[in-house]
C-alpha cells in the first residue's frame, strides 16, 4: 500500500466515524462502564415504548 492509499483509507475511516451519531449517549458520564450504558439504553427503549 502506498502512502497516498494509506492516507485515503485513513481519511475514509475518519469520515465513517464522524457519521455515527452519539446523541443517545450525551447524558452519560464520561468513564461509565458498559453496564451503565446498557441500562441507560434499556431505559430509553422502555420510555420510547411507553410513548
């Protein structure tokens, strides 16, 4: 792989990462664990189902 090809691949990966929305995690504390994230997501799903 040439340096130019590597740069293009890296740029494409960065663009993909930027396209992912993380709004659903905005009210989570930095450094929380996977269990907290799982619980938070479950609660959001339950709230959405109740609406």
